[in-house]
C-alpha cells in the first residue's frame, strides 16, 4: 500500500495559475473545483496564455468521472473568479490548493 503525502496550501488566483504553469505535467492527476463543477482528470496538455485571443492558461484533461469521461479544456481566465480548490497528484505527492 502506498502512502501519499498530502500538503494543503492557500493561494491567490495568480499564484495558483503560476503553480499550474510551473508544476503540473502531462499524465498528472488534477482535480478542479469551480462554481458547482468538480472536474477530476488526467492532464493531457497545457497551453500557455494567448494575448492575441485573450485566452488564459489552458489545461486539457481526460475526465475520470463515472458519468462524464470525455476530454475537456479548462481556461483559467474563464473560471478564475469561480475557482474554489484544486488537487494535484504527482509522484506520490498530493497538493491541495485552496483559493483565497
């Protein structure tokens, strides 16, 4: 049985986006809670911001839910105000990020 180390931190939206940019990798597990939506999944790719189109940092995910399991792309500019919490699992470590 593998023990997962869990760390809980509080971050602003900008800090959380910077965390995703610098720490989340393809194949990691990322669970995003925003508004009334819970989106758990495996990271398929990360796309940097696009100043021309106004799109923010985007994370493509393969959802791992029992009912919904399609691929989605989450734009942090679009969900930023509603973002509540993220969980990031990588190399046996889980980071729980609560948004301030």
